[in-house]
């Protein structure tokens, strides 16, 4: 964990920010409209069409991710601007906290997920044959906005494609296509794969990132 003081290099127009009322876990999504010497403006944060109610006394925690890590800062609103559209003016923070990406970009998980094969697969290790479209239950051990790690009872190959059903874990999302990009040592009767999401819409990626942030918050509370 480190404190970053080059705030204006990080908070820039049109960047996406996740925001919650400090002390709560519900996340809303917004974008930066403009940045000024002592403040910045954002569009009203929303979650599934519902707007976040903000006053000058409301302490807000903002979060965003870059390749170098997860960043967050706390600030408060200083006013509402109404012209052609509504904007919220926020105090520009003096510093931003950064956590290493390895610790915070992915979130640990242990969940069974339905996975649908997109090609015929002959498992030479077990002699079993699986057809395109077959559903196989696999175990997800971690997830991020870019992909996940799967424990599979079926032997897959690099570049094999699968459809992963995330509907039981993330609201309003269905099957996401993924490509096997990495294979590691097998664990008992399972093979371990790194799967990268492909053909992922921005809306679905937002839902995954939101769930990752919420999962991190849950884990921090459990860890005290």
C-alpha cells in the first residue's frame, strides 16, 4: 500500500469511477466530467438506474483500477451544478491510496459454475469424449475484470473456448465467452486453467468489476 500525491495525473476527464457512501458496500458508477485546481465534477452516480443521493455532508469513497493497481480515495461533495445536465462538484483529494494489483485486482472465490464447451474435446487422460455444447461444472477460484481461474474435470487445451455462466454469481449477466490462455499443475482430479474473457461488453465488464469490488469489501470486513 502506498500514498500517491500526483492526483491530477490520475483523475482525468471521462475516467470511470466506482463510488459508495463511506461505510457502506453498495457501489454506484460514474464518470469524471472535468478537473479543476481544487475540485472535479462527475455525473450523478447510478446503480441500475437508481441515482445516489448526495449532500455536502456525505463522505464518499471512490475506487478505480489501472494496470498498476487499485486506487481509492475519500472526499465529499461541495455543490450541484445544473445547466444542460446535472453535475456534482467534488473536493479534489490531496492524495490517493494505491494497492498492488496482485493483491486487489483479482478476488479469491470458491464457486461452482456451469461451463459450456464450444468444441468437441477428447480427454486422452481419462478416455472420455465431450461434445460441443456439453455443460461441465467447474470451480472458479478467483475472478477479475479480465478473466478467471477454473478447476476443470475436463482436460482443455490452450486456445480452447468456453462459455461461462456467471448468472448465479453476478446479477443481470449470462454466459461470457472465455479462451484458455494458461494451464498450471493439476490438483487431485482437476486441471487448473487461466481463462481470459473475450467478446466482453463494457456493460458486462462493469458488472464483473463491481462484483469484484464488493467481494473485496466483504473480505476486508471478515478480516477485521
